[in-house]
C-alpha cells in the first residue's frame, strides 16, 4: 500500500475518533530556533532536540524508534516519523507535513511550533507525578464472565470461574498491603473488553492487571506467562490475541489498512510499554517464586483489546493452561489459587519498590 493510502486510512480513523481543532497563532521563532530551522523539500522543519532545549523538556522513544514522546512545558506530544498525525495532550491533530528522521534526528513540522508549542514557553513543566512516583490504585480484571465462559478444561473447570477466584484473592492481598483495589467484576457477569478499560481509566488507576487462563490444542502445553501491549511475538501470542479479542464487534478496525492500523496502535496505545513490560517481568518472577508446579513461559506481547486505551501500565496474566490435565487439576485447588494470587502480589510489590527506588535515585 502506498504512503498516501496509509495516511488516508489514518486520517479517516482519527477523524472518526474526533480530531482536535488546532488554533493558529504565528509567534516568531527565537534566534536559536531560527538558526536550527531546516527545509525538507519546500516545507520548514525544526529539530526536536532544539525544541526540547527551548522548552526545557524531555524526549523519549520506543526501542524501535517508531513512536516518540515529547514532554514540553507541561504538555505531552506523541508522534511517529512519516505519519501525518500527532497526539497533543491525548487529542489527535492532523499535520500539514509528517515528522521525518534525518541523520538520526527527528524533525518536527514547523506547524507544531507556530500553532502549538510556542504558547508553551511560559508554562513550566509540573514536577514528576503519576505512576512513576507511586502505586496506590490497582484495577484487577477477572477475565470473561456471564455468557462468556472463556476456556473450559476437560474436567469442566471454566476460565471465568478460576479467574474470578484468583482476582478476589489478589484483591484481598493487595488491600492488606494498603492499596486501593478496584475490581472490573466481583461476580459472574459479562463486561465488554472496552468497558474494562473504561473502569480502569475512570478509577485513575496506577496499574491494570487482567487475569486469564490459557488453552491450547496441545494437551502438553503448560505454564504461566504475562503479556504487555505490543505486536504479537509468536504464533501462540497471535492465536491467543484472536481468542481474547473475540467479543469485539464484528468488523472492528477493518476500515483501516493493516499496516496503518498497526502503526496507529503503536502511536496511541504504547505510552507505558516499558513500564508494562517491567511489570509483566516482575509478575512472572513472583509467580516463579510461589512454589507453583507450573513453569514460567516468560513475558510476551500481543495487541489485546482489554489493554488497549489504558492510561497506566497494564498487563494480562495467563495463570496456566486449562487444556493441560495437570494444570486444570491444580487450578481446582483453592490453596493453589492462593499461591497464584500471592505470586502476582509479589510481582506488584517488586514493581512498586523498583519505581520508588528509581524515582528516589533520579531526585
């Protein structure tokens, strides 16, 4: 597909999502920015490094360099090279020209400065806050429920039953540790995937943990694993992604080309990807130290809809395989479920302690 087709698909999706109205005000460039100004073709650009210095901000990017996050004057800008859209404080804005990479430097269309960033010069960034300084509220999501039983083992154990029990046990442990815990469901009811995300965002949660039980056509597949939101890493992750996203409305996302849709996912929904992967890693370590008979399958990534749109570090934990006779038998045991919950709790506590240590070191 041509770049024009990708851009058109993205623009259509963002228009439906409600693009921001961009006010115009043409302030002058400072001498330092004017000196840094470059042209790509006939369009003026500003190096992101010069803009960051001007506004005393910060810049970060994902490991692939696809999604950039700039914190400038108390505002947040997220964008990707060659993509004609940006997120400004969470609202989508169409760009006259896409950002470009040149000799390892990200160039920003001058439009962003004249219409947006110049107004941020007098606004000082607030002190670091949010999940990076504390973990107080945790949303625990018991997968499936109601008319959606999830996977079912050969002995009849249903995923919706075991996930709710483990989620309730985890809630009790975390409350004793002093956390505020919000459950997406506390009984056998169905909640759409996007509804679970909405609960976490309304609660202004610091962490989101979705609990599920796995299944495979192979009866020998076993173990637990934790996922964060990103591209699926292997065939098993892709199959699991399709299964867990099964209750989405038919045709969702089909109006956008696959390549554009993938980039847009990375742009919109990977703000906390590093922290989410760290949380997944600590949870796997915590469960490994819980005397579980199951093995750790490690951390993986997939584009689970239940993690999409969360405004905090978020993970999906697969606690074991109901399709494995031994694991299904163990998961029927309340004491074993308690050990699973204890392992997840240990991962959360380690994640919290590491965040506090990093924050204290930085300050």
